[in-house]
C-alpha cells in the first residue's frame, strides 16, 4: 500500500520505517501515527521480518516533535485523546513481537524523543539532539516522556530535562543512558543496519522472550522477575529454534534459525 508521511522498506529480514514529512521536520500528526500503525500491521503479517528500524528521512530530524499546527486548536478532551493515541503507538512499539531499533539522525524532540524511547534501544548520529521542550509551550510531555525518561535516566535527570525544556547532544544522551551508541553521521545508517542484521540472525522466539522478560520484570521484584524469566526459558527451550541452536552448537556449525511464533 502507499504511504504519504512515511517510507516503508524491507531490507532482507529487516523492516525500515522512515518518517517522511521533511517540510515539518517529520513532526507527528494523526496521519503519521495511522501510517506507522499500518506499516507495523504489514510487518506482523510477514514472518520473514525479524527486526524493525525507525528513522527519519534526511539528516535533519528523526522527529522534531508533535505538529503544533494540529495541536493548537485541540480542546482539552481532544488533547487527552491525542495523547492517548501517541501512547497507543508507544506501547505498540514497546511490546512489538520483534525488536525495534531507533536510528536517530537529527532532532528527536518531544514526541520524537518519546517515540525513540519506546524502541528497544537507540543509536544516534553525533549531530543528533534530544529534548522534551514541551514546557516552553506551557505544556508537559504527552506521549510518555514523564514516564519512560525517568525509567531510563533517573528521576532527577528527567526532571531537569522536562522542567528546563533544553536540548542535549547525542554524546550527553549516551552519558546519561538514553542512547546506546553514537556514530559519525556518515556511519550511523551502516552501523544501525549492521546491528539489525546481526539481531535478525537470531531466533524470533528467543528475541521476543528477551523483550518480554526485561519489560515485564523491570517493574517487579527480583523473585517475580526471575519467575518470569524461568517461564520464558521453558517456553523457548520447546521451540524449533532452540533445538536448532543446540544441535548447531554440538555439531560445531552456525545455526539457521527459521522458527516463528506459530
């Protein structure tokens, strides 16, 4: 199907969604949210896809925030509904059955930072900038910034970023634990795809198990978290990929994981 606000591509086992509203620095509007959902629907229907990469078209912005020209006329109830639509996509990305990597190639501000934080991890260009500037508009983050940011960088740092509305560099974002790795602009895409393709060689059931165990166990006590892990370990061991992986190890060859969620 055709898209107007995103570019959807497949690179072997890796799906790529590029935010594509260059005149608005890829700002989020309702159409963009809907089209990302549709692309994720397509990805879920394709069993060959094992990793998703989210990025921005061009080198200026990942997403520079929500579209203010859309938000300015919202009523209070409309604003609440808009926030919940953003949360719905954030939770869908966070709970997506295969890994989702954010490749941040420019501004990741407001909703852009929140979209990136919903991903499994973030790679960024040296020229990338992160921030939650909503306070400068008399607002607060509305797509999860007050919730995911403190879980990633701690409450004090999250308060500072949300209360000042300032931007930080990719290097600063890495130092506080928001970004995993930082690369020169001309290497970002190559390095992101290298990691995506490496992850794509792993078993889908095990990858999903890692996501679920970390996410579900993070906000619980250690004993309950370890129980979640034990349950998932047992489930994984029964999968065809586990049989293939252990057989390959014993036979001293590379595993060929072809299992799915069926």
